[in-house]
């Protein structure tokens, strides 16, 4: 298990490696990735919600 000194050391290394301006962009990308992964695990976005979203084909209306 990580203690407080280890977490502080990791944060300092990340700050030195990426710089202070790049960290918010990295966290934003990480958050989007996690949200996308959770949505994929729950099956959101895999199938259309209703038939109204399907495109209308003129040939089938005859």
C-alpha cells in the first residue's frame, strides 16, 4: 500500500516530467477515457434507443 511520502514523491516526479501546464490536459484525457470505458462496459451507445433514429428508405414505402 502506498503511503503519503510515496504519493508525494510520485506527484513531484510527474510534475517534473510533464510540467505544470500539461497535467490538467492529461487529467482531462484520463477522465474522458475512464468515462468512455465505463460507458462501454455498461453497453451505452451500442444500439439505437428507438426506431425513429433509423434512416428512412423511400424504396420501402411503396
